[in-house]
C-alpha cells in the first residue's frame, strides 16, 4: 500500500470484522481510535528503546516531569509511550491482549491518554475482547505502515473513513469535514494580498471555532510554511470542537504536527468558550448550515441582553433555526485590534445569511453592523453540489478590520459559480470540485480587484436600504378618521412597506413612486428602519431571451401526441 487512498480503503475493510457484533453506525468507535493508535505506534517505533531506557531512570518522578523528559527523548514535543508494549508485542501474548493493551495506553503521555478517553476506548477494548475480536483487529492494523504518511494524507484518510462510516449508517458526513479543495480556496483568499505571511520571523495565530478533525487548520499551516520558509516564522493553530471523536482526531493530528495540543479545546464555542481571552490574526470556519441553537438559547440570549456589545452578540441574534451567524459574531469578537496587526476571517455560509430577515430583524442588524463598521471585504459565490451533505449553493465571506486603502468603504462580489469540474464519481451530494488552476483563477480575480463580468465592486451603502411604513387613513362613512390637525388614524389592514435604497432621497422617492398610486398615503420618519441585504443574483443576472413561439408550439404539439398515444395504449 503506497498511498493514503489504498491505506484508507484497507483500514475501512477491517471494519468487516465488526459485522454482527457492532452496528454500522458504531464502526467508527473502533476504527478511528485504532487508526490513531497505529499511527502513534509507527511514529514512536524508532525512539522507543531510548524512551524505555530513560523511563527506568525517571519513573519515580511525577507524571508531569516524566512527560516533559520522555517527550523530548521521543523526538516529539508533546507525546511519547513508555509502556514495554507495541503492536508486535501485543500480538505475542494473545491470552492477555486486553490487559496488555490497557497497559500500552497507560504508557502514553497525559495528552494522548485524554484523546483515547474521548473515544471511550476502554469500553471498546472490553467489548472487542468479549467478542474475541481484539486480537484480530490489532493483527490487521499491524499490517498497515503509517510511519511514512504525512499529516495531510492522514487528514484525507480520516475524512475518507468518516465519510464511509457516515454513508454506511445513513448519517451526515458534512458535519465532520469540508472538502479539501474548498479549504484551499478559503486559505488562498484569506492570505490574498497579505504581505505579513512572507516576512521573516513572523509569528501568527490561526483559529477555527468549529474545527472538526482539523482540516482547515492543517491546510492553513501547509500554505503558511510553503510561502514562508524562515525557521523563525510560525503559524500557531487553535481550535474548538463539540464532537468528542472529531476533537480527539484533531488534537492527535495537531500533536503529531508539533502544534501545542493545549490550543485545541472541546465543547460548544458559544457556551463553553475554551479560549475566552485569546485573539487571533486569522480565522477560518465552516459552521453547520442552518444549525439550530435551541439547546443553548438561554445562555446566548442572556449574554445578548446583559452584555450587549460588551459580549459577543451585541449586534443581534439570528433566527433560532439558523445559528450560523453566531459563529461569525463569535469570531469577530476574537479579532486582534488593528494596532496589534488586526485580523482576517474566511467563513462558509449558505445563501440565507446574505438576505434573510427584514430591516430591524436580528439577521439584518448583524449585516448592518458588519457592513457599517466596514468589516465585510468580499463575498465569493461557489458552485452548487460542492459539499458532501448538501447540493445547495454556498458562499465564502471574507472579513477584516484592516482593509487595504483601495478596499475601504467597498465590498467585492465574485461569482465563481461556474468555476468547477465534474467529479469522476459522486460522493454523497458532492458532484463538483475545484481544480488547482480554478482555485488560482478565483484567487486572481479576487486579488486583481476589478469590475468584470465575474467580479463587481460596490460601495457599502449599495447594500443598505430604508424600510418605510406606508400608511393610509381609516375611513368611516367614506371619510378619513382624524386624530388631530393634519393627522389621521391609519387603517392597519392597508399598511404596506417600501424598501428604498440608502442612496435615494426618501421624500423624492415617495412622491414619485408611492403617491401617484395612493395619493392619501403617508409615512412617519420615526418608523423608518435601516436594513442591509446582499442579493447576489441581482448583481450577476444574465438575461435569457424567450424561446420563439414556433418552438414552444412544436413542443406542445409533441406533448399532445405523446399524451394521445398513452391514452390509446391504456384503452387497449
């Protein structure tokens, strides 16, 4: 097995051993932790003799001291194993394999043991042993060499496995990861025109509040190290993940890469912010589309009402049925001040955060706050059928609190909906993908910052409007009911609203567009509300000419003939 695809397929095949004793939905509980364990086993094999020798000298010390000394001896900053066992030795004593495997796990550094606790691995050891499967699982994993597999390939392998498990159990793979080429595009856009990453000795932080298995963090680091080869430069990775198994995979991957595992937190980013005092130069995320936040509604509303803008959600609250914008507000609260370098954010949304909610609603107020504070730099429309769990169209938002001079007061829209290639084989709802050249082309369009057929630049105010309440008098006996001099009681059944672009004079619009149709109408300025929305289709609309009548007539006649034949056949 020479590549990650072969290895991932072989690891998947090991799951066949579980058939009958495990439900398909449970396969990941065994295969994923064993994949991590085998990877660690391979990585630590070379230094294991030296670690065991050193352990005999320090084993009476505290666990903290032992970890610090033996981690250095292992060649990996954050982990080691001082148990006498490895996969080979476990197989040499089949009668005590469960006991010895527990001894092996106990020999890891504290950070690794916590990973297996999140998998509830001890429960699986007992269950496999009771089913006489433990020896066979270890035996098969022992044939897979993961020592020469880099972190990016392991990331692909984990995603392949998670998708397989999800498909087999009719679950949603999209909750766990984002297609890698989508992440690469996001990373390219995030670092676009940013000279900071090329400077020698630069140290930056990257954060993902819904980091899953760590794909966005890993690809960000790969991009950073590719473009900044200075040994004194570093991109420190931070993340938080709710799902314990995804968290465990991410933490293990970060550890193996030499990143600080303490920077990866578990829990709900909204209610258990694991990094409450941290600010970051860069942030990436693909929050769940249309995520319901009913379970944490009380905590979030309490913060909104009690803290306002001193908290994270002062700008407003979206509908309880779609909390994706809460992730963005959480990320904005983590921006570094401009004097400390500022921050850039790339986040994936479906279409609803662009335009849902009328003026004065929570969603519209969030957009208003972001745009009026000049944080939205650009929006890139992506092709549909790009994600594993949904075929809908999606959008990358780019935000920053340090816009370049040419972008100040402006928002760029890029229509990349036609930039894709068909996949040879569909994966769930994913039928389209980006090629490397298409990622480069979309990035080029964004960086060139020009008005073209696929790239358009607007003033911030272009997306704002004033919502006026148009009233008409209540009539009694054919006469308007007066409330005072020149004031009439409104008929609420006739009440209407008009959205008037911010750049348009309201009085002039009212006289030209409303009064000619309803001469007795009026509006009260104190009822006006400012709203913002981005209707992508409007700005990239292409006129489709109507079909000729002769062509339409021919189609109708053909349909009539087909219908007539079907009726005749049914009567025979």
